[in-house]
């Protein structure tokens, strides 16, 4: 048996070149990519947060766009008490971490 596979090739005229780059840049820096990338870095630093899905908040102040990811969990201490952990990560629009703060 044979399967027929079709491939779509998009060809843009030169006047669209800037718009295509803009669309590609927006697509490559989408929210999911930033959340996954930052989460991986946070999980390396705070292993007890692994598997926690953060609350994501976007803010924009003039030209500056930032993303805040808030991870919350409860861990047991050595004495058996519950400790509520909250980690807040602030990134820029490119997904680079600007600040990490934790509360206990």
C-alpha cells in the first residue's frame, strides 16, 4: 500500500518579508514555550515543585512586557508539619528570568 503525502510550501512576495519575520518571532516566543522553559529551570532549583502547573500572569508597562509565574505547593517538614511554599518567577517577554522570590 502507498500513502500519499502532500506538502504545503508557502512562498511570500518580498513585500511580506518583514511581516513573516514578525509572525515567526511571535510564534517562537509563545506562552507555552516560556512556561515550559522557565518551569524546567525552576524544577532544577526547587525539586519539590516538579509537576506543579504555575499560575501565569502577563503585565505590560509601556514597551516592557513581563510574565509572572507563581508556583504553589505544600511540603512536609522533618517534624511532620505542613509548610506552604510559594515561588514567584518574573521573566521578560523573551522568557529570560529576571527575578525569583520564595516564601515559606
